[in-house]
C-alpha cells in the first residue's frame, strides 16, 4: 500500500511539470510583454531596455521558465499588472476561502441529493420513478447551469425576494451566520446542479452492479430485510467507485465556479479570474490557471489513494 | 500484389474495403433499424433536423433583421409584431434566436470536426506505435485534461481576441483529448489482431494500416463521441459568450443573448426573455445527446435489436 501511494505521488510529478510548461507556453503567447502595459508609452528606448534587463525579459526562454517555476513553487506568483505592487498571492489568498466554502457546500449538496436519488432509482429499476429520474438527469446534463442560476435569481430573488441577488453578505451589516448561509444557498445549489445529473447516473449504475453480486443474493436469502441489504451491504460498496467519479468531476466543478461566481457576484477565485481576464492581467490569470490545475491533480491523487484504501479487493 | 491483397480482404473482420465488398448495406440497415427503435434517439434526430433547417433557412424564416434596433419597442412582450418579444435594445428575439442557431451550430460542428481529426491522428499514432511515443502523448493528454477547461478557454480567448474563428480553433486544439484516448484504446486492442498482422506481412505501409485497416473499426465510437462533443461545445460556447468572452455582439448567439438578460430591467419587466435562449440551448444539447446515445446502441454489436 505504502509503495502504491509513493508511486502514485511520483506519477503526479511529470504531470505537474507538463502543466507548468503548458501554462508558461500560453503565457508567452500573450501579445506584448509586461513592460508594454506597465510603462509610459513615451519611455526612451534605452530606459525600456534597462527595464527589460532588470525584469529578466532578455534572458533565454529556458532561464525565464526556470525562474518562473522556482518562484511559483515558493508561492511567489509575481505582482499584478493592473493593481501595481500587489502580490498575486495576496489577491488569491484573500479570495480563496470564499471559493472553498462555495465548493465544499455545493459538493455536499450534490452528494446529499444525487446518491439517494441514484440508489432509489436503482432499487426501483424500470419503475416510473426510475424513468422520471433518468429524464431529469438527461435534462440536467443538457441545461447550462448559469441559465438555471439566472432563472432562479429572476424568480426567487427578484420577483419573490426570498434570496439576495448576489454577493457573500449584506453590505454594511455585522457578520452573521444566518446572513452568510442565506447568500450561500443559491450559488451552492446551482454549482451543484452541474454534476448532480452525472453523479445520479453513476450512483445508479454502481448500485445496480452491486445489487447483482452474489453476496447480496446471499444476504437476501438469509432473510435480511430489504433496507438492511440495500443500505448496510449494498450502499457501502456502491460508494467506492463514486470516489473516482468525484475525482474525474473535479475539473468541471472548479471550472464551473468561474461562471457561477460571475452569475452571483460571489467574490471568489473565479470572479478574480474573470476580472483579470477582462483587464488582461496575465500574472493573475496564470496563477489561477496553475493553481486550478494543481488542485485537480491533487484531487485525483487523493481520489486514487482513497479508492485503494476503501477497496480491500485491490492489491498492490 | 494487388491481387493477393484483394483476395485476402474479405477475411478481415471489418474494414473500409470490406464494407464496399460485402454486406455494406446490410450493416447500415441493421444499424438504422436499431436506431429507429430507440424512441428518444428518433425524437433527437427529428429535433436536430428541425434546428439545422431553421439555422440554414434563418434569412427566410426570420421575421425581422436580427440587429435592427427599434428602441420604442424595447422589451416588447411576445405578441403579433414580435412573436417571442423584443430585447432591451428593441431587437426581435425570434430572429436573433434563428441567427444565433447558425453561430452555435457552426461553432459546434466545426470545432468538433477539428478536434476529432486531431484526436484521431494522435490517438491512432499512440495506440499503434505504443512504447515511449504512446507514454509521452498520453501524459500530454493527462496534463491538458487536468486544466479545468473553462479556465484554459478564457485564458486563450484573452490572448487571441474572441471571434468565431478563434473560438473554433481553441475548441478544436484543446478538445481532442477525449477522442485521442478513445481511439488509442481501440488501436491498442486491434494492433495485435490477426488482420493487422496479415496486412503487415503483406508489407502494407503503417499509414495505410492505420487509416484504411484499423480506423474503420473505430469509426462507431468516434462518431458517437463527435455527436456528444457537439453538444458539449455548444454548452461551452454559450458559457463563454454569456461571460462576454465568446461571440461578440451585435452577432447574436444564444449565450450572449443571455448576457443581456442579467439586467434588472429585464428581470423585473420581461421575465420571458431569458427563457427562450436557454430553452434553445437545452433542446439542442438534449437532441445531440439523445442521438449520440442512440448511435452508441446502434453501433454496439453486443446489443441486438
């Protein structure tokens, strides 16, 4: 087991290396260089050269990459072009808690709704409920979730006034958990809808696979009640593959936060990224891209390790 | 040489020449029958034909010029003059939806054609030759998949200024990874098979073996993933355009029509407006998914009709 974990961690290293190369390559494709954005356009050529030299922009691309990677590993993502003098890492750490909160809560919502639906669907296979759940999942996959967000804001916030239109808290009010939750419910639910359909389908088929196993029949033959068989014997094993699925869904989940944070003006990493994209603030853009990709790699790593921990049938 | 070649061809399980020599029509007939039995797939196909038709004939079907602004009629409710109402600049929603269908479908089809081509070539090379080449190519695929796609797309759009062509190029260049994995899998399982061995013994070039001997066997899964892929691209384009980083106004796209929906005026006074573009996206993507699922079953020889 330990060797597997170590090997799996080592496998992530070339992947992270490639991610950094691709990111750096994309950054270098950006038109102009930082000096063009930061300096007075009337600057004398020799002064410009001096600036370029001091920023290391005249070094070879490999040296530039090495320096960028070295800084990044130490958590130094450079300074924002637009908000001059502000380190990118500061901008990110200020926004990160909001995004993590949103993602944690919506993961929770996605699981708490999808898994029971999937299990219910599997145990009542080919029934009316099963078909209804299948149709709803099909619709869920095909619906853009920002549109669900828009419609919910329009109906629940603007017309009915049940929820705030956006943001994390009421402006100018003292901190209150109730207010925070009130702001969190809609964005978290809408972000969760992105993966709920897929998760429901997977838990359904995973549960069906388990219910076909011999030991389930044995349990039934031994006279255990239906509920005990499904929840105690079945569900535990059906949940194992879902760990992997969660790892696979992580990219779309993190990506979805960009759009949902924009819809709900939720001041997290996604909104920071959008602001940076509109201002062409490349240090911020690249930092967010690299962090997001790294999160995905780590998430998949954890999912694989957890899978190995929970499934004793797999030997390494 | 040619003679031996031709004589041996019918022994191969399925390949391009095989189709043309024996049972070509029969195979298609069986598939069509299986497809027609799947009710959802047929509904999807009918919807798709209607949507594609609406896009092609948009200039004839649209009651008004999609970018003509009549400010006096802004936010007009659905009625006689404006079948689906007018937007906040007084443009006819129905006409914009019809023209928007052209953009969504063009971006969807063109991007998927590009990404399927790249993915097939890379997947075929990786699967056929194996070894280090395969390992390197697949690590690149893993790396690209690790980037949450929306972040990558937005970053590239900020660099290459959004237009229909840059969007198509970006979707094609970063959307091939799924197809590459799929094609690689098919090639891995087929490259040691007897008909490939026979072709090699005959001295047929690698390129020819890859494209005319192995590839036809992988066509089914490729077509299925292409069909589902178009739906995915349409969703992604809508998302980007909604954020203001995709198709730029005044060119109508379903996504950028929703961008203007997030405006208190519309939310308070024209609740119907955001429903239409979203509904169109939903129906189109749903249709592609239904057809894709139907094709998957039709191509799968293990499922009999």
